[in-house]
C-alpha cells in the first residue's frame, strides 16, 4: 500500500484569480483567515479542473471541457473509472441519482426486486483517489486593487475594480495509489501537478503560473502525510518578508525520525543551498520527478508511460 503526498509552492506573481465572479463592479479575490491573518486563497475545485483540462490533451477523460461553449461535454454519463482517468483519479457522484434512489427506497415492496438492484447499479458513485486541499497565499493579503474603465461612452458600469495579490501560493495533495483502477496513472497525476496552468476557472483572463516553483513530496506506505503546508515566508519587519523556506516543524519531524528521510523528495528553487541528511534533494524539478518515478515504478510494479501531453493550451 503506497501513498503519494505533497505540498507544492507556486511561482511569485500578481494573482487576480477571480474565477469570473464579481460583486457589482468589483471582482474580489477569494480570501480566508490563515494563522490569524487574512490570506487570499484558491479553491481546490479550480486545481482539480485544471488537472482534468491538462489530461484532456493526451488522456481519455469523461468530462471534456469545451473552451468555446464554456461547458463540459460528457463522454459517458454512467462513468467508467477503468476507461477514464478523471473518473478513476477524481471520482464522481451523481446527485440526481441519489435522489432517485431515495424515492425508490420509499416503496418497500420494491426493495428486494431485481429491477431495484439494476436501478442501483445505474447510478454509480466513487470516492476519488486524489485529494486536493485549498491553496493559501504565503503572505497575508495586502488589499491590492486595480482600477479599470471601459472605453467609449461611460455609464455606471464603466468603472471596474479587480483585487490582486502579489504572492506565492501553497497547496497540498494526497494520492491513494491503492484505490486507482490503473496504478500507472500515478505518473499522470505527477505530470499534471507539475504542469498546472489555468487555475482561474472558466472565466479567468489573467495569467498566473500555478506550476510549482518548489515542492516537498513524500512517497510512503504510511497513510498520514505530516508534510502538509510546510512552506512559510516569515515577516522580517512590518510588511517585509524573507524568501520562502521549509518550515522548522518539518525539519524537526525528519530529525527526530518521525518521518523517514528517504521518503522525502524536495525540489525546485527551495532546494538551493538546502541540506537535510538522507533526503532526496534536487534543484532541478524535472530530474527529481524522473528519479521519483523510477522508485514509484519499482514499488508499484508498473511501467512508466513512454509519453505524456506536451501542451496545455
């Protein structure tokens, strides 16, 4: 039984990930309290959407995003986790089916009929193998807002304000490889997380790179990750922050051997001049992932796919 856990930190940039939502003539960022301060945040659904969008460039997915019509086109409304990577990795729930089953249960005379058994199989549901948590900004939201005005004749809707945040985000994921119908899809999950781009959802017109600048991954047989949200950016004086770093809490867990250092894979910019005994450390993200894939292939007894999607446009 193997699990892949990780905390990924994005590049620094100006984020206006408003997901097409607005309040009057203001497009606000999503915000939430984190460590007693207000931080901007990105919903996990946006990250999952971006993963599926990446996969549809080279894998068979059940829900195919139509960028022209802004809708998902279904390949098979009955789902098939063996055929479709998104059904397998992300899971599914057919809410209307659940309501139909409740109605059927009211009829006690039909509970044990063959028709009822067939009805229950027509409405599948599956817990996803991949869990993705909400992304939080490394620094508190500072109230940034930009002013915009449409050209031509003006009216009361001409002025528009968009909140933005110059920051990095960190988010976490956990993959239960044992739950996958096809365990080799572990590599597609890794490739997707390394290549995420459009997290702004269907209406986002702003570009923010959500691929990781740095990452901490754990390949383990233990079901508890203990590495979640392990990046921090400490305030050196009011409003001024040091460069991101790995939290001392994680370093302590490795030092006291609560985490086996051989299970940790640390890569990207954060790895420069970082040392932690017996941990896999490589500033080159691609090289680190290549080495991790080889270990995953060995432990899961699967082959690494020869190719993957090369475009996320």
